[in-house]
């Protein structure tokens, strides 16, 4: 079973890397198509790690669609803002992350997912105390974030932190 999972992870990682390269070159149409292929091909994977990469591909595809859209809507939806936040977290661009978090607060977006993303941003900026507080709030609103946080690659360094373990267990 592990071999099958490793094979899928290797395949999706290569495809994801190719799509991200196109994205960073601002080839949004082509990148969006590549992310779309990943979404279609791996949508029914049985492995969480593969589904996590597939979920990130969805966020990138949404951004590509926004970038290639001829008409920009006057107001961004909650999903637009959250996708933008995820993009900046993944790219470790915390100056932009902070700007998007301010947008969330201005629009009073306080879903469990938005709180979870804010926790990832805090952890990414090495503000462990704020990250723990936000993660605790996200888990209190939706206990599925225990599993998500436990499997989050960006939080692997916290696997022996007693406060973190208390939140996710």
C-alpha cells in the first residue's frame, strides 16, 4: 500500500511542480490547465497526502482563472480571498499574507478555514503562540482541523510540541 501511495505522491508532485513553474512565469492559462488535469486525475485518490496536493492545485487553478478572466468583479468573494491567502502562505510571502489577513478582518470573514489559514500564517512567521491560539479556535469551530493540522507538512516541526499535541488529539 505504501508503494502505491509513494508512486502517486511522486507523480502528482512532478505534475504540480510543472504547473507551478508555469504559474510563476505568469503563464496562467497553461498553468490553470495543468492544475485542472491534476484535480481531475487525483480527485478520487485514497491517500490524504495526494488529496492535499490536489486541494492546493484547486487553489492555484482558482487564482489562474481569476488572472485570466477578462472581467474582474468589483468585490472579491470569501473563496477568492482565502485562495489568495493560501497562495501567499505557500509562497512564504508574509508581507502579502498580512495584507490579505487584514482584508479578511475588514470583511469579517471568520470561518474555521480562514482561522486555520491565519494559524498557518502565524506559524510561518514563527509566531508559535499566535499560531497555537488560532489553531485552537479553528479546531473549536470544526474538529476536522485536528486531522488537517496533524497532516500539514508545514506543521511537522510541531509534532513534539505538547501544546500542539493537546490541540490535535
